[in-house]
C-alpha cells in the first residue's frame, strides 16, 4: 500500500497585479476568453464559422511576457558567472538550466529560519552553523537548503523586493563545501537586497560585496530557488523538495512549481 503524501506549495503566483519584481522586470499576462480565440480556431479549421463551436466558444488562452527569472524559479550556475568549480580543480564552463542534474532537484529539504534577522543583513557561515545546531541537523550531500526570511511575509506588498536578509559568500560556501548543490530563499534574491548592498559599497568601497552569494558559484557550481513562498509552514526537516525547472535551452534560469512533499 502506498504511503499517503501531503504537499505544501512553495511557489508564488505569476500575475499582473501583485508586484514581485522591480516594475521594469514585472511579468505581463494577456488573457483571452473562449470568444476571443474564435478567429484563431476558424483559421486553423478552414470552413468553420463561430456557430459551429459548442456554445460559440473556442478555447481560453493566455499570452505571457516573462523573463526566466519571473515568479518562483531556479537559477542555473550560468546565471551567476560564465565559469564554475574553480575550487574543485579548475574553472569549467557553467552549466545552463537545461543541463542541471535532475538529481539536484528532488532531495530531502532543510529549512533554516532567519526571519528574526533584519532586512539587508548578510548571513555568515557562523550563523548557518548555529542554526543547524539549533535544529539538531548535520548537512548531507545534495540536501536542498531553503532560507526562511522576513521577505516571505511581505510578498504582495510594495516593500517585498527590499525585504529580507541575504546569504553572503562565506555562508553560501559553508553549504556548498558540505555537498549542498541546490538552495532556496523566499526573498527576491539569494543575496541581500541591492539597496542595502549599494549603500555598503558606497560606505566601504568594498566591491567584493557585489552579488557575493551568487558569485560563490564561481568556486563551486550550484543552483538556487528565488521567490519561494510559504516556508513558514515547513518544519526544519522531514520533507522532500521537488523543484524541476522548465527545460529552456541554454538559459540562465527556469520557472518551477516548487513543492514540499511529506510522507505521512
């Protein structure tokens, strides 16, 4: 007898009205009703007329303008840099989203709760280690580690893009050096919001702060999920994450319906 399963949706919507990106990157969806597409169907079926279709209806459809980073998506190592794995021997060409091993995308999940950290805070390796100790977990290779930040509760609000803490270079490398190859966050970016990073660079002149969490992929190639949702519904461990990306040839990212699966 198959074990019963419970699914928790970890994805946001693709929609017009809720701002989940800076306005210039926002998706645009055009909805067609069953009547709107009659002309298209009559073109595809020459000789038919509107009255030939049941109730005068063809098919509902949508036209969508997106980036591959719209909605909940999986970033490929190619998004971060042209090369990866510099610290595993020598730099090699970064893989694109259609080349990401499927094994990375279906693994036991681990949730680290950083909701208490302020917006713009850059998480350190020590903070990751402390949180793992708090939840009593030792990382295993290929586990999917997701970061619950304050941003998750702000999805749908005007300040969402600038909310949440980010994962710095050393925190990201702490995970990668222990065999993690796929991570995730409910914030807009794996790194701290750009507004905070820009201010720190202006104050310190330290350009190594630019996209430091992402750029860890230069040293060890990895993927991460961005704009996840509902992470507060997850316990620290005891679930599997499924996040297979859309297969877009040569792309830097792919949309995914990220889901947590509990075997009850």
